[in-house]
C-alpha cells in the first residue's frame, strides 16, 4: 500500500468516526469519555482529538474535567446535521405526518415543511417504506384535548435530562395545586398525553394529564432517576386512568382467560389480571351503576363480584329476579 493510499484510507476512517461520534453526542445529553471510546473502539486520547476536530468544524462540544467528567453537544449558531439510521428516519417521517394533523397545537404547518425536507433526502427504499406504512394507517378524527407544543417540548426535555419540574395542576375534582415532580416518561394514549412522574410532596408515583397543566412548567435541579413504577409504562398508565376516571369502582373475578377478556375490555376501561389459565380478575368502574348489570349480562362468562360500590349488588339481584320471573312465565 502506498503512503498516499494509507493517508486516504486514514482520512475516510477518521471522517466516518467523526460522524459516528457526532451521532452519539446527539443521542444523549452527557457522555463520559471512556463510554464514547468504548462505543467507537478507540482510546480516550483519540476521543479528545476527535472532539477538537468537531470543534474546528464549528460544533460546540463542551467538556467537563474530572473523574465524573465527559462531553456534551451544546447549542450552536447553526443546526448541525441530524444523523439518523434507517428506522429512525422512518419513525421521524411518520411522526411528522401524524403531527401535521395531530393533537399538538401550533406545529401543523411546521411539521409539513419539515416532512417535505426530510422526504426530499430520503433514499428511495426508505421513501417506499414510509409511504407503505402511511397508506396502511387509518386515522380517526381526534376527540382529545390539544396540547401546546412548548409544553410538550419542555416536559419531554425534562424527562430526557432528568430535571425536576414545577407546575400548576388541576385535578378532575377541580382542585388546583402546585406540584413538584421528578418526570420519568410521556405516554400518549391516542387521545391524551400523560406524564408519569414521582411526586416529591406525596412521595409516590403519579400520572398527570398534560392538558390539566396550567402554562409551561419551570425546570429545576437535575436528579438521579428512580426505579420506574412498572416495566410497561403504557400498561401502568392504562391501569391508573381506568381506575381513577370512574366514581364507582368494582372488582370482578371472571371465569375466562385474561387474554380473551382483554379483547372485550379496552385498557382504558379496566385492568385485566390473570389468576390462572381459565380465570382472571377485572378492576373497572362506572359513572352510573344502572347500566352495569345489562353490560355484564352480555358476557357469556360466569363471574363473581369481589369488591362492589354500594348499590351494585342490589341492582344485580333486582335484575336477576326480573329475568328469572320472565323465564318462568315464558310460554305459560
């Protein structure tokens, strides 16, 4: 190999590594030097040289000295190129299409412009994937509250950076209070946005609807993330909102598998827990108890009421006696 060939290969190797380094710095806020070196398969000294190269190209990479130090990509005068792999590019394109007619206010037109720029540079194979996935989607007209884009951005950034939030929150009972929380994750149910966060005053995990937050929250100190309240946060939010939205709560033991009952009961209406292969437990609720017996009568399953609000058992007995009387007199 000639000296020129070696220099050319070395230049391409360095350029590829710089792009990978920039991509890593964009993916996370803080990176310890040894972690970056391990990801790129080089030593820490090479990372320092590559960081200097990025700075020379105009990228504001900040360094923190010391044992706990590392690197962070700061905000510059110009937007650096966003490096995405294939799956990330498809996800961004579909997200922009959804945002163009979604539940976040003030970003519809901006989303259309960004989508046009992205599709212009997408490879043909990815453009075909985006169009195929988008053509398979059927969007129902939205009925949920519209969320301010700035509010969503601030909360999402606080979740990413583990920064405390303080905001004014109104409950479904009409109470308004200041909340200090450690945000964990945002969950979108298709109709509403929810924040899963640790409430510092109540010393427990809470679920907050973003449309009930007044104004834009203020951020505070960084914190060390706690152990999440559940592995599946979407299921956790579904269980919280299904048990909290109804004034009359009830628990039923149903003689059917949890998988089959879950097909009849949406996660937003109740939580289905398996007991064994042929039995499950349903925790649900209702705004009005009068329709409940007729709803349960539609099931072709035996069930036992384990916990019931006042008045439910009496209603079940009354409807059962009425049906039994009708059956005795049928054909008489």
